[in-house]
């Protein structure tokens, strides 16, 4: 697995978990979904992604985007 796939997997997982928590616990968990979406948009324009930096430090090989 490379960094790109890890970032997309992590972001998708966080979105689904936050949606489930919003449904089951409290609608304020949707703020986490919004945060993930905004982070993905800014990463597309700036190339800066904190999750990609962490995955790279964990030893994953670089992808084409990060």
C-alpha cells in the first residue's frame, strides 16, 4: 500500500465512522465529516496533507499525489 491509498482509506473510514456516530450518538459528529472534506479539498490545491506525512513516517512508500 502506498501513501495515496492509505490517505484515501483513512479519510473514507473517518467519514463513515463519523456518519455512524452522527446517526447513533449526536449530530455534531457531522463536524468531523466536514473537517475531513475540507482537508481533502485543501490537500488537492496545496499538496499539504498531515495524514500523508504521518503515513510516510510510518514507512509507506510514496504515491503519485503525496
